[in-house]
């Protein structure tokens, strides 16, 4: 064990519970603005944010998403402009998601392996615009590329095949890394994919490309607007319950995280966010690794709807929810409110 310093008492320290009112008035430190700032335990800054952006084909295209008020799909040239906005606001990383055109979707999702696909062109444009001043996180899963909307390859009964899917995910990861991706983020929840991707990245010389594993991704009702954004909602046949996690399970999440860390994940993600803060906290306490949460599209849409209905102040709701993630131990948050929140913090 660690040696004790000499002359240091080991007697139990007196706690606040041994004293009482009026000697202890917890409101003293809340009585003024400066004191509240001085005693604040958790602080959110723009550096804690990752901004998800949707990419679409065309030039000069801003395509608003009806179920995500204030969020649009952007063509490659304009997504590079949004990347510059992120840098100016102090946001360190963006996350990219493609809206693949229907004629490029297929049963086997082969467009994911195209080195000139929408995702790869967006990565290159952002790197050309921002260089190393901005990290680029890329989604690895096949749902933006399949004609059936599932995250992987399926058999004749519609069951998602694990090992065959992993092979394609490895190719997709290498494709994105070659285009300049800084963080590969597999969101598919296939078993064994983190180890396979890590081995492939190492073998290809991409030793500094990070993996942020969607380690605890739940089969949630909060993903609807996202599926609108990437064009998969109307295509999805069946559901994703055979590979995304059951919302009732917590111990299983810890097993998933443990496996992903062992296979080479640099950080892990819990998704969705606010309904699963208990999972984020348990993961942080159990493993002491960087934990991120995704404040998903349904959560964003609820805040926007509440603000529009006059049920709460939008700015306050945004900042309070982000604070909750940090208080639960998250290193950072993926949120569609990132730019707005960063500008509020800088105001």
C-alpha cells in the first residue's frame, strides 16, 4: 500500500452531519452570483461538445428536417462551412452522418465501401477547410447504405448477420480512415466489431485513429427524427431489437463496455442520453474511461417542442441538460444543440 506521511492523523474527520443549523447554513454559498460560481462542482464548456451534422448530395443545398426543427441536411460545400462555424465557436469535433440517395442503397450496403461516397467527400472537404483544428468523427454502420434500413447484412428471414456484417464494417472503417477521419464510431452493436476494426486500423497504419464505441446503444423510441434525417425510417423492415440493447438492462451495458475496452476502444458511448444517465454514471464509476453520451434526435425534438409550446425557456433547457451529462461523469456530449450551446457559453 501507499506509505503514510508522518504526523498525519488518521482519525475520522468531522462531517457536516455532526453539526446543525444555524452553524451550518448551506444557503450561505448560494447567496450571491460570485459565490455560486466559486462553488460550482461541474462546468460545461464548448470543448465538451460534439456537433452531429447530416450530409446530402448537391451543391449549395440546405435541406431542413421537418421532425428536427432548426436542423438541416447540408451539401458537402456547406457542411465545410458549418465545420468552420464549429471551430469559431470552440467546438473541438463534429460527427458526420450521410443521407445516401436511394439509387445508391442496396441489400448489401456496398456504397459504404466507395472511396468517393458522400461521407468520404465530406470528410475531405472538412479537413481541407479546417485541417487539424477540428476533429471528424464518422459513423460506422450500414443503415445509411442499405435498402432495408438495418445496420447490417440480413438473411432471408431478416435477421442481421453478425460476422458477415463485421467484415463490411471493417472495410467501411478503413475507407473512412483513408479519407481522413479522426474517430471511427461504430454504432451497429455487432459483437466483436471493435477488435476487428482496431486490428485493421493498426494493420493499415492508422495507429492514431481513435475508436469511440457505441458500447451501450439501446433499442430506443427516441431515434425517429434521426431516421428521417438519414432517410432510413421509411425503409426499415422490422426493428433492431436483436442487436441494440434492451432498455431494461444495465448489467449487460457494463459487459458490453468491458468487452469494447478490451478490444481496443479509446472511449465509449451511451445512447440515448438523458433517459440513460444512470448507465453513463455506472460505466464511469466501473471503468474510469472517457464516457460520452449522445443526446439523440428525440431528446432534441422534445426540448424544441417544449420551448415552442412555452413550457420552458429553450436556452435554459439546453444548458441544464448538458450540465446533467457532465454531472453524471461524461467527458463530452454529442448534441444537435452544440453550436447554439457553445455560442450561449461564449456570450
